C-alpha cells in the first residue's frame, strides 16, 4: 500500500499527540485532584473508591465508541472523542454543585480515556518497520507532564478553583479541533470502505457476524493484560493521597514528584517503543511488567525519601509497559474490524474499573498507612507475565498489517 508523505505523517503524529495529551492529562490529573475532592465534598477515601465502582459501570459500553471507527471512520470518531473530552471538562467547572454531579462528569471523561482511539490512525499509516516507534512517539508526546505543571499554576499561582485542573482541557480542545480539520481518513479504512461497497467485505455492526475465533482469543488475551495494567495504574493514582495526606507533602512538593514520574514515563514510552521494534513485542512487555511490579511494591515499605525514587521509577515502567498496549492491540486485529475488536478489548478490560476501586477500597481499610496497599498493586503484574509465557502471542515486529492479518 502506498505510504503517506513524510510531511503528513509528522502532522498526524503531532495532531494525535495533542489528542493523547488530553487523554493522558485527564487520566492522571485525578492523582492531584483527589485531596481536593475528598475535602470539598466531605467524602472518605474508601467511600470515594466505592462510588467510582458505581459510576464507572457505563465504561463497559466503550465498545460502542470504539466501534464507530469501523462504522463512520477514524476521523469522525476522533472528533466525537475530542468534543467529549472538552465539554465534560467544562462541565466539572460549571455544573458540579454536589459530589454526584462531579462523579457524573468524571465518569464521562473516564469513558473517553479508556478508548485509546488515537492509536488507530497512526498504527494504520505508519510504515511496518517504524510502527512501534511512531506509535510510541505519539504516546511520548502525549505524556508531556502538564498534570504536574498546570494544577500548580492554576491553583497556587492564579488562585483558581481546583476544578480548573479539569476545565483547562476545554480550552485545550480548541486548537485540537483546528488541527483535526486537516486530518485525512486513513488509506486502509478507505480501501475497506470501498471493498464493502463492492461486496468484497461484509458490512458489520460492532463485529457481529465477522469476528473470528482467532479475534476472540486475542481479545481475551490482550484485555486481561490491559486490565492488569489499568488496575495497577489506578493504584498509582493514589500516590498523591499517600504523599500529601499521609506524609505531609505540599502541593508543590508533590507536583515535583509527579513531574519526575511523568518525565520518566516519557522516557519509558520511547525506550519501550525502541525495544519492541528491535527486540520484539513479547520481550518489551515482559521487561515492563517485571519493572512495574517491583517498583510499585516497594513504594510503601521503604523510607519516604526513597519512596519518592520508587514512585519516579514506577512512572518509567508504566510508560514502558503501556507502549505494548498501544502498539500491539491495534496491529494484531484486521483492518476491517480493528476499531470493533479494540472496542471489545477495552470493554472487557473495563472489568478493572470495578475490580480496581473495590480492591483499593479493601486495601485502604486493611492498610490505612498503605504499606500492603502498594504490595497488592505490584503483585498483580505477575498475571500478565504468566499469561504471556503460556499464550505465546504472535510476534508482529516489522510485519505489515496485511501480513499480520493473514498469518497471526
């Protein structure tokens, strides 16, 4: 298939990175917002985790959002995602008179952040030899640590309400929409669209009638790994509570720890992409899982000054391991149902949005000083390690998407 021009690929990388920034910022700014949420709405930490279980239940419908990629195309689906992020962020600023109104808007934001829709266009447009590199570059740029910078500026320097931690993404949405206008539909989707018109491929609604047994196997395999990463990630979100509420860190001190962690996440993202292009997807995933499990486990059992270093290194391996998710999941599924299969993968992985808050609630009660809390989070990474060793997933390194579709 004819490749896009170099100029367009670089435009696409930077545009999708802007979408990824919205995604990553809204995913992680909660770690700074939690102390304000608990204080402003007079809820306890474990009650907050309980209500997250309830409000995150609709994320099981994420297949409906992801599946739009195969129905209306990649470009139009991204528009829906961008607007969802921006308007829900504004909603937190102007329409949260109570805790439950906040949780409603927060749940809408979370619904969008679980889609990873921005990985599909670059995966389909990137050359096979550089696919992991380009996908991880989008992720790398998306990790620019605004979560550690903007809350400090907005609250400490400008004196704004803490809800503007979220509301700032409404303003960020405006230039992203301008960049969206220049995006072209992916060539692979255009080919599939034409083949459907000619009757060479079946039209489908959310994969019904076209998903194969092979697809189901990879949906199950990838969703469990993604689920484990998400559970650990949601444990890590409580680092702000651990350092600020339990160990007396100020917002500025915590912001420095978060900044260090996010910078290391960026480093992990780039090294993860390089590792997967050079050494293979399986090797990259195993390195990420081992490192993440070890450093998360250590946070609560070492002196607090060393715990800062553990938290920073946790960021590195969060990025390293997540690179496998954004690289491997889009490329392992066929083009005509890529968005749909990703949708069912994300939907299955959303079990973590019930399991994680429930487990966190239990661990906060069992270990209020959070020593065993962090150990429980780290141990979870044993599951994907064992699964990879047992499942023997198809190696996609340096292979064209069409070859993966035919041989995997």
